[in-house]
């Protein structure tokens, strides 16, 4: 039986890396997308035969077009829009270009790739847009980031409703603070992991999608769907593909949300496994992994706005 296929952006570290590993372990042919070719090569080497990587900078029009064309050429069963970055500090401490670059990566890329994916999606396919608990709580010091995640969550929820009659599942994964220390790869599973869905039609295997370096992110959770039908892989992927003008990304230093209560912090693997369970159940449209993070999101709806902003500014 041919492997199901998935394209994961921001696949070289953090939540994206955990998605690539867990999906490969569950039997998906993974296309890993990111800016850093060396890290992508190492990842594909770790995952083994049948997986691909694609070097692209999703903050640029060229990078977004490259991955969108890849999705049109090689449709996948599951798209994980994870690429993103955050800049900590007062809004005026950095130039406007830095903020716009963050938005292009965190919102423009999500829109462009979601459109490319959904235009050819079939019943049983799934789209996971990685958002954050900060989508529900504007955070001083992360003004652009939290605003961008609010867009991603709202966008995903609307798409969930639009695509539901077509049998395509869309989910916003809203993790809380997430550690980004590297984790060992999961043990291969003999069982068939969560898949696309009951009535998905066969397709050719995808190439890896561009990735962005995840920063210690607020909260996130998403899960792949499972189902009987799978799509054929088109064979081993080339060693790498790169977008014109794409500069290699430096490896992110292992980090953890130092200021967040430890009860809120989850590992990327825990976030991804929660997401895949939720996708398997067709939960949504928004998933918040972890009870403590779910309570945090509830609190954001109940607290006076001024009180919430004061708490988040500490």
C-alpha cells in the first residue's frame, strides 16, 4: 500500500521537526520544508528512504511560490503550516521591516499555501495551521506575533466551516509555551498512524515544503487524521531543492519559555501527538493542547482586558 503524504513547513526544528518525525513514524511520506538545507538533509537522512526536503524561504514571494507550485504539482494528504518567527520586545524597538517579515512568514505564507492545498484537496485531506494560545491574548512585547496568530486562528476556523461539507478537515493548533530543545526521534510504529480520512483518493507523493524556524511558541496542538485510503508515493525524492536567493538559516539555539509557568510548557512532541489525536477524531476547529493551556485560554475570555494585558506584560 502506498504511503500517505504530508508537507510540513518549518520542519527543521521545534514543532515542525516533531511533526516530521511523528508523521514519518506513522507511515507518511514527508516533504520537509525549511530555509536551512543542512538541517533538512540531516532530517531526511534520519527519516529514511521515501522522504523529501525542499529548501525555501517562506518570508519571500519566491519561496511561497515555490512551495505553492510544489503543492499543485504533487498534492498531499496533509499540509502542516508551521513556519513562523517571533520578535520579542517593544514594537518600536525594531524597524517596521522586521515586523512585516514576520507577518509575511506567519500570515502570507499560511494564506498562499492553504489556497494551493485546498484548491486540489479531496475528501479525507487535512490542513493544520499552527497558531498559538496568544491568538486569544494580545501580548505586550509580542504585539505583531500575537496579532498574526489571531489572524491564523480566525482564518482556520472560517476555512473549517467552508471545507467541512467537502470532507476536508481544517484545524487551528494553538499550543502554549513550547520548549524547543531537540528530542530523540520516536520509535518506528508498526501500526498505521493517523491518516487522511476514509474516502481520500490516491495521489502522488509530495515534495517537502519550506520551513521556518519555530521560536519557543505559546501553545499549540494538532493531529493528523486517519482513514483507510492512502495515496501512492511517486518514489524517492531528490536530495534537495532550493529556492532562488534563499539564504541558509542559522540553527536556532535550544530555548524554553523562561518566563512561563512550567505547568504551561510542553515539549514539541507532546504538542504534535495531541494534535494528531485531535485530527484523528476530527476535533476542531481550534485545538489547545494541555489542560493548563485550555484554562489559560478560558481565562483570557473572562478577565477584563486591562487586567489580562497587565498580566501578560510581566
